[in-house]
C-alpha cells in the first residue's frame, strides 16, 4: 500500500494528543500543570488530561513506553490495517477507553510507538 492509500485512512492533518508516561502522578500533575499553565480537564487513577487549545496532553501512570503522539482518525480499524500493511507492529489493538473513545498503538521499524484515536 502506498502513501496515498494510507492518507485515505489516516486523515488527520496534525497531532491532537500526546501522552507522557509518568511514575508519580502527583508530581507530574504539578509539573505539567505549571508547564502548560492549565488545570486538568479530566483526572483519574489511570489518566490525567489537559486541554491546551486544540491539543491534548495526557499523563499515563501505567504506560510502559512514550511519549506517544496520537492522531485522530475517522475509521480506526481501517487506519490500523493501513499501518500494518506498511510494516507497523501492533502494540495495542483497538480498545475502547471510555465515553466512545477508541485508541490503538503501533510500533515502527525503529521501535517508536504512535497512536490512533477515534471518537465515535
């Protein structure tokens, strides 16, 4: 599959979310709250999220890799398949993480992990 076919599946023009792995959620909240000059819009044991303009910055105390940049897609399953066809390795298959939000993660040939995100 060529680049044009991948663009048909992955239609986002820019990165909408970046998630940082953190070990100490409270220290990370203090650091990123100050760095972003923002309060979390969502805060839980598994995720802390900040909205900064059109960008979301997340903190994940359970992440094993990162940071991970996510791009928004219209059809996460076909976008994931398009990435597999160009050699991506699935790190996390399509998973609903709540509120109709689906994510998937893939690894490139150099070991970098990126994510796909679809809001239904």
